[in-house]
C-alpha cells in the first residue's frame, strides 16, 4: 500500500513531541502509523490496562511464562485493535475531522491516505486482532466477539447523544471481561465490577480530552459530555472517579486481594484527585496533560493488583 500523492507527512496536532513516527519510521509508512495513532500511543495503554488488570485479578493468575505470554498477547491485540478502531473512526468521521482544528491534520482529511487505502489497512489490523483473539480459549473468544457491536456503533454516538464518552467506556473497558475469561473460562463478579467501574474512569478522562474540541464540536453539531457538562465538568469528573475507585475496592475485596492492595488504591485515588484539581476546561494543553497522565495511573493500579495477589 502506498499513501496518496502528498509527499510530506503532516504532523498531527496532538502527537507526542518528537515521536518516532516522524523521526525514524519510513516516510511511506508514516500516514498509516498516524492513522493507527501510533504517534499518540496513550490510546493503546487505555485499551490495554483493563485487560492486564483483569488478568492479574483472576484467581488462576500465577507468575510465570504463561501469564507473561498472555500479557504480550494482549499488548499486541490492544495495539492492533486500537489502531483498527481509530482507522474505522476516521473513515466514518472524515467530513467532521476536516472541520475541527485538532483533527484536520489526520491522514484522511489531510489527503495522505485514500478511503480505499484506509479500508485495506483496517482489514490488515483486524486480521492481526483476530489472530490474537484465536489464541485465547473458546469462551474468551466469544466474549471478545461481543465487543464488535460496541466498536461498530461508537463513531455514530456523537451524532445522537451528548454522552458518547459513556459508549466509549463500554467499548474500551471490554478487555476487563476478556482478560478474566481467558484465565477462568467464565466471568466473575470482580471482572464485571471492574468493567462497570472502568466505564466511569473513561467518562472522566475522555470528558477532559473532549474539552479540547468543544468549540468546534458545537459549531459543526458534534455532541460530547464536554458540551453537556460545561462549567460543571470538575464536579462530575470527581463523581465519575469516585465511583471508579469504589469499583476497584469492591473488585479487590471480591478477589480477596491482600491488604496492601487497598493502600495502593488510596494512592491511585490521590492521583485521580490531582487530576480533578488540575482541570482547566479552557486550557487545551492542560486537558491533554491530564488525559495522558492516565498511563501512570494505570501502572499504579496494575502494581497494586500484583502486590495484592502476592500478599493475599
């Protein structure tokens, strides 16, 4: 596949500064790497964390090569499916993206990739994701396939509801069910509570993210929680994060994790509290900084679960 006629790759508005995509990747591949958002890898982490948390939370979890293999497998799957989701989203939203300052530099509206090329790239990423899914047990495969409707519908939610971030939460946290199902061959309440709580986590961080575009969104008729919540955003996000923390506590109790886990979750809650305090809905740079800080938050929760398993 070759990118369309533009010879110079446009740097995406909110790409990580100095991203390897623009420094080291072959020039012909850069538009596709942009399409998969590899110049902004946080989305991979946000998709991956519920998977890793759930794997570590499961009763059958044991340190060893098997679980290491599963961590790597889910990492590849998150990379492929986040890229596929972004590609699909950009194909559906190509007309909207061209009207928004932050998104008009994406490969399709920027003319770097045609719709046919994007469709071929989407198929390739989906095949990689399918290859990963088929490595899991039959029950986990069925659970994983259950997310397809959520993924397919997500780009259209911003057209019909002011709460598309809630739908994104249902989609992005599905891995909390798949990870548990992979090790247990069934679903359990810790995984279900982790999944439901994760929806509120996503509602929080993606509402902050959406504030970068709220003025453009209002002009072109795109809906979001940023527009719905407005000046009350900080209070709502505090509530979303509080519900998520309660879900982490409940999931840990049901999984019978050791007491150190709850000390760690208190630190994780403090991290979210700092996010809430720093919110400035009128400063896009701060919104992006808060959004990206959830990578660190994910590591804190992951470490808490692992220590909780060791000490239970």
